């Protein structure tokens, strides 16, 4: 019985991770580059290029753009909410955490049993409280940063989450980074620089109300983002996704709800609650729910640093979609630098795994806690 129970847990979580077992068997080492002659170099480079395009890498690339588009949708819907006199950023994210809690926590209770779920809360709840608190405060500080500093600072300082994430991945999993991975990150950041330059050249920046305060909020918020991403990757590589995301949703609902009630209880009564704002709020919550569900899968397929550099394309989508009204109403064309910048970021994503493979980023062994499995066995006996 114990063996069958363990097999059931492992089978479900392996399916959830969207990892092709054939990829695991054949792509741990890239074909070497042969520098002995020009023909050998071209042939070996082509073999290396073909070795990149495994099912796992393609899915990672696709998932990265899904979460990037989700970020863009959240930015667009938030802008629409603000324009309709609905400015409740902390309350806005409460609906996200509540939806995660309502979807994933009942399933965790079903899998573990009510007694086992309670044991998980008692033994491991503290680490999920830290994860949820970091996520809630990271979201809060980044939103506040936009109120004080300018767009240029926000876009550049937000990239600080990448080195922080790399550091904590090394702390948790002793991840080893090849120089080509660092190069891929630098290329992605270079693409971000091109996007920022195009934004400045087209006068989309706005003046800073208090640059020092806003920059400080953004740095601390980005640091919390990097910590949260690496920590969640560490958890989902070892625990079922429904446990991790359900706990993030449960504690996030409590922490975010207390903070929203403290900071926005007056604004809640003054905000415009109507069909349009509820619709945009639902779209925002759906996009964030998709992001928070896809991100752990991407952590397993690739890594949390890859997730962070994938998000850099969201600036391209945001700048492009933000100009849609102008494009259709005033026959305006997006600034030409947007498209090369996007291509540079995608190139950086490919370079990131030019030498290293997704399989090398960390072991994937999600299991229910040992004490849960023992409880199931005792009940059956």
C-alpha cells in the first residue's frame, strides 16, 4: 500500500511538472564545439543549435512568454482601473491570493486529508508564511515605487531581482552557472536597455515625485521578488505544486487582507465599484492566477533565473500594447527600436541554455511530506 501511494504521488507530480522523460535521458550534456577547422566549427555549432530545441526547452520558452504576457495584462488592467477611480493596489492583489487559496488548498486537503493538512500547517507553515509575506510586501513596494520615482528607474531597478535570484538559488541548491548563462543574462539586460532607450526617445517617461524614496522601494521590492522566486523554486522542486501554491495563497490572503484593511479601508468606500471596474479586476485576477500557476512549472522545467529574464519581454509587450490606441486612432507606428530590443532579449534566453541544459538546474523530486505518507499508511493499516 505504501509503495502504491508513493507511486501515485510521484506520477501526478511528474505529470504536473511537464517534463519529458526522454529529454532527461538524452540532453544532460551539449555536443562539444569543434574549433579544429571552419567546417568542423560550423557542423558542431549546428549540432549544438539542434540540441537546444528539446520539448522541455521549447515549453520553457513558451511558458516564459505566457508569464510575460500575463504581466502585461496586469499592467494594462491596473491602468484602466486607476483611470476609473479604482486605486486599491493592496486590495487588488487580495483577490489573487484568495483565488489561489480557494483552488489549491481544498485539493491539498483532499490529497493529504484534513488531519494531514493540519500537520503540514503545524510543521511547515512557518516557511510558507515567510514566502507569502515576502511576496505580498514585494508586490506592495514595487507598486508604491511607481508612485514616487520615474519609469526609467522602475524598469532598470526591477532587473535587480535577477542577481538576487541567482544568489539565493546558489544558497539553496548550490547552482553552478556557466559563463554562457551569465552572458545570456547580460544580453537580456542589454535588450531591456534598448527598450528603456526607446521609451526615453519617445518621451514616455514621467517626472519623479521623490526619486530617492521610489528607488529605495523598488530595490527592496525587487530584492524580495528575487528571494521569493528562488525560494518558491526550492519548494516546488521538493513538494507538490498544489501544496506550495495553496499555502502561498492561504497565508497571502491573510497577510494581504490585514494590510489592505489597515491601509485602504477608507479608499474602499470611495472607489468606483461598477461593472467596468469589476470586469477589469476579474481580468487582472485571471492573469495573475495564470502567472502564479505557470511560474512554478517554469521553475521546474528551467529555473527561477530563467523566469526572471523571460519577464524582460513584458516591457516590449507593454510598450507595444500601450500604443495600440495611438496606432489605430492616429496612424502612429511603434518606435523601430522596440522590435530589435525584443529580439535581443529572446536571443539572451537562447544563449542562457547554449551550454547548460534545463536538466542541470536542479533535481526535481516532488513528494508529499514523509509524515503525511506515514499517516496514510497508518490509516489503511
